[in-house]
């Protein structure tokens, strides 16, 4: 089973990654990095989306030559039904068919191992992979699902199936994420592992020179101190708190500017808050940024203001770029950022965040934290993370490759 390498004509074990969509999130970034990493090229990689096959990263997966398939959890919209309510009711009632449709797709793909990064409907996924397809199964937990009140995950069914299979395991991107989801559940220790997210350090070793026009297009002076944030514009990211803190800082230091990269449901709400606080000329919502290396080159300090995080990639990217980081002390953030390598503040406090931002206005403080940030990023290099997944894939598949010692 699997696909043949076009050069060696040898069969490659086929790893099928499951994602919700192809948006610019941490799970999507990890899958892309794993699929293209040199250490994992003795595997064939494909992606199956179960909620939507669209998103900002779709082009990146296509460019990398990674096949994309769509197997929606809800019954597909193949037959138009005039009544929207009846259509929605019927599609929800037919969710149970996902088990059969997904199993059939895995058989068609000749999958050897399924690695899901989707917490929603994980019980259905585990049933299709473990019970019906008898394949090795990895569920990677990317966030604090239970504490965020996420429902319909089918957790108990997934736990039961994983516990009973010799070829199934749970990994998490942080200890905090693992405890949040699995805490209180009787699960053997050998069934759980923490494998942190990784960052490709080589991407951030380009010239740190800023672009000629990047700041100009947003009306940012070349000598301004720029605080940058990135993520989906959703409540849990607490960009509203960042704006409140920014107002306090800018009232005393008008040379400060704030850029927020990302799209989401709260964009209009944030735009209104910016106007209400009188920050139109100092805070810039720059939308989705396809080149995050360039984005961090333009930023002097990275800020993460979230109420909950499993293990945010923006922390790793900022550290890799040598950018000092201010972050809330939540979830898995303290596992990647300590008081020695960044400034941690308690969540939900604009005043504490503002104090940390004002501390970073000192160039010598920024320089020291930037140096420590880059050193800190070395602990989470993609080379190390890819090696851990390579070892795990081989373990579950029971294989080795020529040249292994």
C-alpha cells in the first residue's frame, strides 16, 4: 500500500492528515511544515478537510504538491433542497454517514496512517479509522477545547477507541492542551505524548532589513516603535484588550503604532473600537499577511493578548525573527515563553499589558529580549519536531528505512 516514489520507484507509506479547513491556523501550519520537511519525505502526505476545503493556505498546499480531498462531516450539498431549514436539518441528521464516507475515502487513498488535527467530531473520525479501517491513528490536540466550551467532539468515544487500540495515540502541542482535554480521563501514560509545534528557523535567517514601502502604505513613520499582533479576529484572542492597552500607551507615547494581522468576525467591531478610542492614525488592521517573515521584520515587539492558547505559532515565529515578545500567561504559552525569554502578563488586564508595552519602549530592553527570543526559538526548531513525528510514524507503522541505525 502507499504511493511509489517517482525517482526510486519504492512504495512510500501514506500519511493522511485531517484538517477542518485550510485557514491560516496553527494546525494548518504544522501539517504543511510536516508534509514538506526533508526528514519526512520517505512518506507520502495528503490532506483531507472535513469542514471546508477553502482557506488562505489552500494555495500553499497546492504549491507544495500536497493532494487535498474534501470529506464533509455533514452530508454534502449535492442535492439542492428549496427549504434552507429542512436542508440544514437533513444534513445534520445524516452526519452519521461520515463514518462510511470517510472509511471509503481512506480505502481509495490507500492510507497507511491517519493523523488528525481536528478536535471536532473526533469520535466519528476515530471510529472510521480504528474500527472500520483498522489503521494506525494519531490525534493531535492543538487547543484548549474543553475549557473553551467546545461541544460535539465525541471525546469519550475517541478515548475508548484509542485506549483499546495498539496502534492509536494522542499527542498534544503543549502539556496544558493535553491536561485540558484528557485530564480526569483514565488513559495509559504510553498513549499520550507532548510534541510541541515547531518553526522553520531557516526562513527567519534572511536579511532583517525592512521593506521600503511596508510601513509607508499604512502611514507608519520609519522611526515609530511598532507593536505587532497576529491571529484570527475572534473573541478569545482579546484584541479588544490590546486596543485598550494601546490607548493607554499612545496617550503618553504618540510615536507608538500597533499593527494587527488577520481576518475574522470581529473586524468591524474592532474598527469601531479603534475609532471610539481615537486610534485611527496609530492602530492598523492589515488583514491576512501571506508573508509572516516580512511582517515580523516590520515589527519591533510582538504581543499576544489571548485568554486561551494551546501553543500559538505566532510566539515561535516572533522568537525566530528575534522579536521580543509580550504574552498573556495562559494555556501553553508559559511552556514556550518564560519570564527570562519574554514578558508574561496576567490575562484580561489592559493596564498590565500597557505597562509591559511601555517597558519595551526602551531600546536596550528590546534588544536583550530579542536576543533571548532567538535563542529560545532554537528549542522548537522544525527539524527537532519533524524528527519526533518521524519516529512516531515509524513506531505505529512498525517500519524502518534503509540507512537507519
